[in-house]
C-alpha cells in the first residue's frame, strides 16, 4: 500500500435511512479503530503453560472519531439529532486503498469549541452498534 492523502479517509452518514451516504461536512481529521477482545481458555493442561485463546470468542468493536469546522449543513444537523435522541444510524468509512466499512454506529460524544479569533470547530466520537460489513476497494 502506498502513501495516501488523509483527506481520502472519509466518514459518511445515511441522512434518512435510505442507504444513500453523504460525507460528513467540515471534517478535517478522521480516524477509525478496530478492537477484538479475547477469551482466555488456558488451563492446567495447556501445552507448556502457554496461554490459549478461544477462536472467534470475545467481542469485536469499532470506534470512529473526527474533528472539523462547524458548517451547519445537513450532516451536522443529523449528527446533533442522533446524539440528542440517543439513537444509532448507518455510517460508512472509506479507507483509501483498503476498503469500505459500513454499519450502525451511535454517536457517543460531540464537542464544540471556538476561539474569539478563529472558526468554530467540533469533535465527535462514535461506537459501533451492531455488525459491520467490509468491502475491499
């Protein structure tokens, strides 16, 4: 995989449940992280006393975070609505030269800030809320 532009890592939101995704407005930085918990099945009979893990056990999760400038567009309004309602929505993350991750996420935090001599900015964090799909690019 060759070097990629950071601006090509896109977070998209389904605005109305139709399956059509729109890039989150104003984002300057974005990140996705995948996690997999393990289930330890080590016992006295484990070979050489080495830890053993259960195949396919544990919980898998993903988290998304992003920050950008407040632009008061449809995606900003949808994110606020989802957060204050405590509901989840479908999101898509485009990872350049890797693939597309899609599934339900819930917005777990939204922060707004601004300096008197600068623009208003926001940060948001999302947690996976169901099965995610992956399609290679």
